[in-house]
């Protein structure tokens, strides 16, 4: 993330996401040029250029030595819609015009591309924490129905009865989704199947929140499966794996001893089991998916909808 385009996209995504999820408001101070350069590895001058581009889009306000702030956002339609959303929709319409798509045709086109047929996804994972986190976002956000297919904790031997059983659970799926932890195995498992395979990744806000917490001290991970915490150590902590403390949600004694003022990494699966217990968290449960994963899933959804629509159109009438 060291070129102008990627820095601009990164900052835009963080600001837009923050505005729409209520984590950012007009007037909030944003990371400085040097702070962004520090965690991204980009030249501070490139970061400054990216912020200036976003200022031209009406997203930020650069106030000299005072810093960079979220620009005040006018609300449209009796306060229901942020002006940023209006600008985004205008750009969608303008891009459609370039492709000779008339505005009145857009809604039906979106429906045909994304909602012509119900799509069944099989999500393959071994930990409940990752399974619940991703499925809970994929289903409402992308309109997919996710079937949970668990890999046994001890793993699956290729060619075994268990592998055959898992393959049977995937055979009628329109697409198969997994994480990087299992993508190689699932690729072998789905070989020869028509369903496309997508390996999703986590939103970068998770990594940033973990790194910040570990720099400040100890990160407590409250989860269902200790292997989730092991993954956090493996992927995010580097030489500071000893700063990650695991608290399993079924360990009542450990849960009751949590400091209610200490922010924790709480998985969505663990929160469901805690029910009414409130804990401060280092990062919200949503967004879970990275932008790249949403983009890849969207492309697959569009392709599958168009293929199914074409098949329906040419199928003989009984």
C-alpha cells in the first residue's frame, strides 16, 4: 500500500465505512499524514496527496497544522441519507450512462444481476468463531443462504470416509466459501465440482485494532474455540504472541473475572453465548469481510445469476 491510488482507496474506505456505521462523524479528527505513513509504509507526501483528493470529494477537511478532519456531511431527504451516499449514487448513474444504460433500467438490471435466483453457499470452516463471524455478515449483506460445513478439529485425510461425507455436503451448493486456513484442502475437496470456490479474508480493521492493542499491552481474546486465538497469534502478533490471552466462553470462572473496563477481542459466536453480558470490544463485529472478498463474492454472484437466468430462458417448456 505505497502508491497514491491504493492509499486513497484505503482512506476513502475507512472514512465511508466509519460514517455509515456511526463510528465517524463530521468534525472527527483523522490520523495525520505521518501516522498513516507509519502504519502503511507510504511516503507522507503521498498520504497528503491522498487526503487532498478526498478533500476534493467532500470527505475530509485539511486544516493546516491542526490536522485532517472528517468533513461535515449534509443530509438529504429529510435527513435520511448522507450527502456522500448521494454523490456515490450519482457516480453509479454516470458510470451507467457511459455504458449506455438508461437510469430507468438500472433497478431491473441490478435485480437481474443479483437476485434472479436464490443461491446456496456452503461455508467450510473448523472453528465456530470464524464460521459465525463470516456467515452472519455474508447472508444479510449479499443475500446468500449459508450452509455451515464443519471440518473436524483433527482434520480430514484425503480420500477418507469423512472427506467423502464432506464432499456430499457440498455437492448441491452453488458456491463454496472458506478461509485461507482451509483453502488448499477445500480446493482439493471441490475439484471437479461446478461450484466456484472463494477464500474470504478478514477486514483490515481487525488487524489494525489487534496491532494497536498489543503495542499497548495484553490482548484478551474471548472466543468459543481456542484455535481461533491461536490463529490471532499466528497471523497478527509476530514476536508478541505471548501478549495474547485466551478466555474461552464456557470457562465461567475466567469470564466472570474479566475486567469490565478492559476492551477485548470478542467473537460474534462468543457474544451469542454470553447473552446479556456486556464487554467493551477493540473492534466492532462488522465489517468482518474485506473489501476484496466482497468484490470477489459479488462477481461470482453476478456470474451465477446471469448463467441461471440464461439456462431458464433456454430450457424447454413441458
